[in-house]
């Protein structure tokens, strides 16, 4: 794997630790850095969507989920078998979040 991917994985691991320690905002900034770089795993998208949802920041939740759908759509043609289930999960979550906005 490339150095950038390794850095992103390290950010995810550090974010996880920061969350456990109660430093959720710091963790979120690490996850945000990863999604800004189109991280190819589901972890930072999932965590941010959950954290924004808990804070009732639905527009932020939608933004993260839209980004996840976009990233995983671009990966759909790869040989990875985990892409379509994750893409479907993020699309479903996005639809639910969009429904919250229209309520």
C-alpha cells in the first residue's frame, strides 16, 4: 500500500483512540481529513455519519454520506467484493438522512 493510505489508516486508529478518551471533536477532524482525501474504506464515513447524527447535524451527516456514496461508486468497478454492500449501506443511510431533512 502507499504511504498516503498508511497515514489515513493511522488517522483512523488515532481517531478511534481519541473517541475512547472523550476527544470526539479531535477524532472527527482526523476522519474529516481522511474523507477529504477520498479514503477507500468505510470507517471514517461511518463514524462521522454516526457522530453528526447524534449531534442532530443532519446536513453534515448528509454531506458525509454523499461523499461516501461518491467514493464507493468510483470503486464499484474494482475487484473488491466489499464495495457494493458498503455502497448500498451508505445509499440507504443517505436516503434516511435526507428523509429527516424533509420531515
